C-alpha cells in the first residue's frame, strides 16, 4: 500500500465530506469482502444503503431444493458481473464479495406469501434459506418478499421479491414386496411402501387404488385360470399423512408366474423441475404412481439358488468346504439328501484347451459333461428332521476345482416342486493358512502342566515367542475390548523370555502341536505374559538364493496369558461399590487374607482390602473417581506370591446375561388410534438372550396407554412368535390384566437361529418386539473321569455295568445333578509286562 504525505490544511466540512466519501466506501467494501459484519438482531436495519445508482446490482433467485414435503427453499443474491468488472477492474472478484450476515443468523425481514410455518436463516454470505416445519402443499405458488431487507454497503438488490412453486402431488418413493411363509401351506402377502410430496386425500387414494396382473411376457394379460387372487388391501397411514403402508393378502397363486402392478391414479409417479425456470413437469409414462414385482405361480413356487461356498473345518479340524443352497420352501435335510447330487467337474471342457474351464459361467451343465464328472461324498449339516430354507452341504475337495450340485425336477415340498432340474457350479476357494490356540481361556495355573495346544494348517513352520509384561505396565495391558485376546502395543514394556520354531508338514488339514511353557515361566513366576504364534511358509528358491529368509510369515495369533491359581469374580453394586470373590482354582476353596487392590489409570491403588474366610472383599464406592483415579483393574495378591488381575473396563469380561438377557423393545401406536382413545405403549423383555431348542422362554410385557395409565384388563392383544425363516410358531390372544402380560413360550425342537416375539394390537400393529437366539449349544464344558481300577465296578446284569464316575466343571468345581448315558465295551486282556517285574510278561487268560 502506498503512503502519500498530506499537508495540514483547514478544509471546509463540505469539501472534507466530498474527499472522504469515496475512500470510506471503498475501504468498507473491501473490509466486507474479507470479514463479515458483526451479526445484528434479527430483522434490525443495517447501515443506510448507498444511492441505488451507485450500488452493485444483486439479482435474487429463489429455488426449492427437491421434490419432498420438507424441501428447503433458498434465495441467492448474485452480483452483476459486468457492473463489478466495469467498476473494479481486476479487483472485481474480491471487491464484489458482499455479505448480508454471518452464516446461521436468523432473518425476520423476509415474508412468505401465502404464509407457511418455518424459519428464514442465512446459510452463506449471500444465501438465505427457508426451512419449513410443516409439509408444503402440492402445486402451490409462493412469493418471498424481501423489500425490508437492507443490502450490504456498496450494493443494491434489484428486486423486492422472488417466487417459487412446490411440486405437484407425486410419489417420493414406492416399493412393492412379496412376503412368503416358507411353508408350503404358508401365508403370502404383498406390501407396498409409498411416500408423497404432500398429503394426499386418504379416502380418494384408497378408493382409486388398483391391483393388476400381467403375464410373464408383460404384453399378455393373464387369464382367470392363471391369475392370482388377492384379498382386500389394508391401508396403514403414517401419523403425518405423508406415507402409507399397504398390505395386500395373496388369497391364491395362479398357475404361472405373473407381474403384479399396483396403481394410484391421480398421484404422479415422478416429477422433475427445470432449473432455469423453476417449473415442474411430469415425465411421460409417470402420470400415475405405480409399483411392480413378479410373483411365482404354483408351477414355480418351489425354486432353488446357490448362495456360495466357503472353506471350513470339521470337528477334527480337517479342511472341508460348505456349499450353501437356498430353497424357497422349507425341506428337511433328509429329503434333500435323498435326491441331491454333488460332482467334481472336469478341469477342461476341451482336453486341448490351453487353460482350465470356468464352469461358473456356463448357462447349464449338460448330461455329457455330467457323465464325465466324478461323484463327491457329502453330508448335510442341518438339524435332523428340521425343515429349513438354507442348507449347508459339506464336502472334501481340492482348492481350485469346480464342483456342481444338482436337484431333480419335481423336488420340493408337496404339492409344489421344481419346474426343472436345478444344477449350479461353484469354485472351491483356496484355504488360508491358520494358526489357532485351542485353549479357550487365557489362564495357566501354577500347579498345572503349563501346556498349550495349537492347531496348525497351511504352514511349514511355527515360530513362537513368550514375553513377560513388566508389572509396572500391567495396568496398560488390561484396557480395551477383549484385552487378553487382542494384545497390542506392549512390546516395549515386555521382557522376552523364550522363543523357538516348530517345523511341520504343510497340509490343508490341521496338524497339532503342544507348547509347554512351564519351564519358561517358572523363573519369573506368576504374572501377565504375551505369547506370539507366527505361521511361516517356505520362501521361494530364487528369493533364498538372493539372500532372503528361508521362511516368510503368513499368519499370526497373539494371546495374553495370566499365570495364576486364583479365580477372581467381581460384582458392581447399585451404589457403585464392588464385591470381589477370590477362590483357589486348584484346591477349589475360598482364599482367605488375599489382598484385593482396585487400581486406577495410573496403576496405583485407590482401594486396598483383605478377603475374609469366605474369600469375599468389599471395595468402597467408585463414584467420583476420575482421571488418574479412574478404576481400570482389580489386582489380587496372595502371601505365597500368587497374583491375578481382572479388568473392569473391558466389556468382554462382563457376564453375557448382564448385557443381553433383558432385551427390551416397544413403541407407541399411531395418532388416529389416540383419537379413538386406543393409543398404546408397551415394553417387553425375555428372561435371557439365548436358548436351546426345546427350552422355554419366559416373556413379559408392560402395557399402558399413551399417557401412562392402565389399560382395560380385557383389551384384546396377541402374542406372535415367528422363526428366523418367517414361520409363525405361536399366535395366541393375551390380555394385559393389571397391565402386565407374562407367557411361557416353549421353543420347538429343530428350531435354530433367531425367534422374534411380538406383542400385536389389531392384526399387524406391533407394540413391542424382542429377538431371542436359539442355538444347540452346550452350556458348560465338563470333565468326566472313570476309575481305571475295577474296584467299585459292579455287574448289575449281563448288559449293565455299574461304576463310579466323577464329573467336574471346567473351573474344577463338582458338577451335581447330571443325567448321564453311555455304554461300556469290555475287551479281552492282552499280554503285557508285570508291574515291578519288567522281565516277566502276563499272558491273556484262556478258556
């Protein structure tokens, strides 16, 4: 910036004003271009504008953004480019950056006609946006009057108002879906979801609503014999009237597949706006709202599809593949097994072809190819006798080969069957190298063997390294989710103890190794260790000759291992105190006089108590402990030197029932029911989150009206229970009584996956919903031992042998009240050495 010397002279007030005015204006405009003015009170007048002939023209333009009922409207004030360039030349861009107000400032000087609820707010220096709080009416013209709006200094608005129009009544989205119960005699329903740009007339919509069908060729209308029949549509409107859910029962399927189309005359299916003129129009072919979907006929109701193939391992950890096939109707594994064929396809369709054939691209596999393929043994993995729609087929095979599965024409759930043979090819993918620590937990007892079992597949060598985390840094290793299973970032705070390499024979099937850590940890004693297992494969010869390593890593597993004989269980109470129980895992007795410390984030104890004779220690409240005193872990020390830790920040250490058992779900019904005095709200729960087939779910729900008051005891409600596949397992009436509904729901045998429990009012209005998992799991791992000595054995009769058995839980405590079944096999005594006399052998008895 240039500086000009000025002589001190006395000028008249008129001359001074004439000299200073242009400079002041220029400086203010440049400042406005760089720094927005301070926000003023909404609607307040700004500085008086310049004379209209001196300001830069700002042209306003209004636009509604989108065809939806709450679309925002913006008014943008654009400077005249030619006027800016004529006045400011090269500085036109920077000098014409005007600002009405800071972004976010409300504006009350703009009026909308006709009036509509909403708010004007500045969203940019020269952009004003109106956000409606009520839906726009359809096809209405509006005018925004901003004659009372003060323009920025140095500018002028060329118009006092700007107009826009809302879109005509049209659909914002439509979706037509067919829902089928997978049972042969199950229910079939069409549902349509639709949203609108404005509130349609409900009575007119429902009266004009049509359901039509066309044949598969779309140009040929179906006949009475082939057309499906539909029940009366049920319309469920949203509270604001801007969307509708229509349920159309399928009373009967036709013989052939058809395309079903629902139509709502008088509502456009789509609208577009010309961005230059702001005018709305309906594209050709979208005069009426329509939605279509194909539905099968009785001849095609039964269908099948191949979902995919993935590598798995069986119970022996042998490499296998599982092919998943889905059928539209439920069939049992036994029925599938009778007719299913699985074959390995030839490598090449043409023996002289330069590369193998990709059979997944074949439209069909003809009989000539099928004859050249090799049969593959398979097993179906479903629950015996339990009909399902997804079927897992397990096979053994070679990675990179193609196999095909075939189901014959007519297979299915009577009276429906496949209209033609189903035959699909799939590629068996490569299996990944795997190293897996088979020990379920992360604890080694001091008096135990100290051996860890490892499953290995797809590698040539296993490298292992054991490190001990320094006691001062143990607290850092106990934070995070599943901290003992996902150890990271403690390498610099650990001391390496021992390492080694185990060479194995590479195979896709699992090999097993045992790693004994007893000797490695005895020197350091109890504490927290990190075990790293790295799977290695042989490097190629060229890389080795070039100086590369003999083996390269391909997979890894890392585990934190706590060496201790102490079992620690902690319970957080309602007053935020904590109760800790300590027991001896080996001796199975409570531990007296063990020191229990609650460690803060800095590793220092914030509480320190001793256990009593029952192994119990009561820690004071943790309420208010923050920052470095935030509780992170419980540390238990024994006079013998044994030590154990339990993280209180790791969610995975919480018992499952604490986070998943009490699953609540509920909702409030629509406003039209409220108007009739029937608006309800409900909350439901199950007694736990996971069950086994055949067990009973204790389900309960609390029902109130919209204001929280009791509902009539005789109010008709329904409890509906459906399987993961859509089968209705239970549909029975319930009454709320004193506002509480309690039911015991027995899970049928053969059900797996998830079941949904819904409290329903009317036919389809769901008040509350819960999901429970159903798995054929074993709730506990136990150890069963029988004495090797015949002492105590007793032959009850020729087929029954009585002998004492001992059952213990995985943690070591006795398992009582179990029902056991089994069989004994008696073998003839074979020759063997005499105990204490290795030179003599005992011959088997004769006769």
